[in-house]
């Protein structure tokens, strides 16, 4: 598009093409590579398969976790939901397991 500003254009780390914003059927927003094309006839996608999901934002709260007494944080998920969770809970990417306190309260 002609009116896209330079600083808005994000580049795919895999192939260097511009990223485009897309919304899934469930309303989730994501960015994907502009070279990725879905072919409904063959039900396959071609091109670069890079997809970037938006990161959830986290706000620190002045509330204590009822389970361990640590501070709670308010999380806004990519789908627009809010939840409170314990600030000690962390996702370990290496082992793919949750670590720390498991307290979660959906809003
Ligand atoms: Zn790409
Ligand atoms: Zn806790």
C-alpha cells in the first residue's frame, strides 16, 4: 500500500519480506510474512511460514498472591482477556514447563 510509513513496516526475520497484520477466525491478531499465501484449492500454504504472535502485556499489581504471598501481576493476553497471576510463575522455554507458583485468576 502506498500510504504505509517506513517505520511501520516490519521485516520478516526469516526472509526479509515485509510483515502484514492478520486476524484469525477467533479474533486473534498476528503478524505474518507477506510472502505466505494460502491456496484454498490445495488447502496448503506456500511461501514463508513465519508468524509472529503479539506478546501479552503485564502490569504489576499491589496485591499479594493468596497461595505464596508474592506480588500478583495483571496480564492482558493477545486475545483481549485479562487474568491475574502470580509474579513468580514463569514459562521455561527449554523444558516447556511452567515454573513457580501456579495461581491464576481469570477476570
Ligand atoms: Zn518471511
Ligand atoms: Zn503465588
